[in-house]
C-alpha cells in the first residue's frame, strides 16, 4: 500500500493544478514527468502527501496522542526536508523544532486535504471504531474542523473497507456513508479543489468503479486540480482490494525515488503495518 500511494503521489505531482491541456496530452501512466511550472520536485519524487503518511505509518501501533503525532510530523520533515507542502505550512515546519512547539503555534482550523491525504495506514486497524478514533485524533492536530475530520475518517474507512473485504468495491461509498452518517455517495465531477472533502469524494468516485490500478491512476489525474492527493487516497485503498488488478507499469515502480526514505523503505513499512492490521 505504501509504495502504491507514493506512486500515485509522485505521478500526480507532475499534474497538480497543471493546465487541462497538459493533463490531457501527457496523462498516459507510462512514466513520471516534470511539472510544467513547479520547481524542486523531480520526476519520481513524492511530495508532502507521502511524507506525512510516513509519519502516520511509523507511529501506528504506539502511543497515539496529539503530542506524539506532532513530534512525528516534525521529525519526518526535518530528517528529510522537501518541497511540495503548501507554502505557509512548509515555512511553519521549518520554524518549529518539537511537537510541543508545533501544537503551541499551529492554527488547526483548516478544512483542506492534509488530514485525509496522510491517513491511509489507519485504515488497516481491526475495527471501525479504532479507525475513526485514530483518524480523528490525527486530523485534529492540523484540521480540527468538521469537514477536516470527516474527510480524514472517510479516506481511512475506504482503506479499511478494501483491506477487510467488507463488500463489493461498488458499494464502498454507501458503506462509508452508513458509518459516518453523511452522504459520500454523490459522484464527483470536474476539477478538484483544495478542500479535503473534494479530494476524498473524487478518490471514492474513481475507486468505486476501479478495475485496474493503471486506469484508476489515469482517472484520478484526469479530474485536474489537486490530483496528487486524489491519487494518493485512491491508490492506497485500491492496493488493498482484491477487485483491482495490480497492473501499474514497472517504470513507475523503478522510477519512484529510492533514497533513505524511498521505495525500499516504503516496502519495509508495509511489512511493519501488517503487524498492526487485523
């Protein structure tokens, strides 16, 4: 799962808010590209979506509090500083040195996609109650709003549904709606904006009809807008579904960054996550 979500993130990074004509011309899922205007992210590099997911994955199964989460967010950023974060949050991370300072200074009033993009490992937990609790606690560190929390819970529950084989993939949005008491079944259309609910709805729409990872990734990016986040959320869940063929091109696996916290490290994390899943 960790490798696949990173592939979604890294592939989608080249198309994030790119002109629609660029997306239409180059979204062939054959390999990684350079974004037409962004600098600092090379083809195959993942972004903040994956880096913050690393923090969640490394902490899962240990003490789960706002402070331990904040400490981990600071740790994973400073050990491997990278661009890709929203400008204000990137500057904030550069300026803090501990979880306590993070919590003292953060304004956790966002309803954007940060809490949903990083939550996938939580979906592996054995019960819906555990998934919702862990998703909500991590969301409130940075996105303590009804929409911020709900979108994180929905993204985590998508992974849970697929991993524990709770029903046909086509029913995933109905099942999530039943758990949360909100309607997540309305199909998403068009460009995806920055709000968490937008990215999650788009990911769930693509996931519900997915039959192959390649076509799912292409569909996520075809929306345009915040497509690296959509692809990260969707591919994390699809990687745990027996209904979705694992047909991503070998070029995407080979081309994914493989430094200290790259492809091989992500595979090790997947093995560790298997110990906390039900």
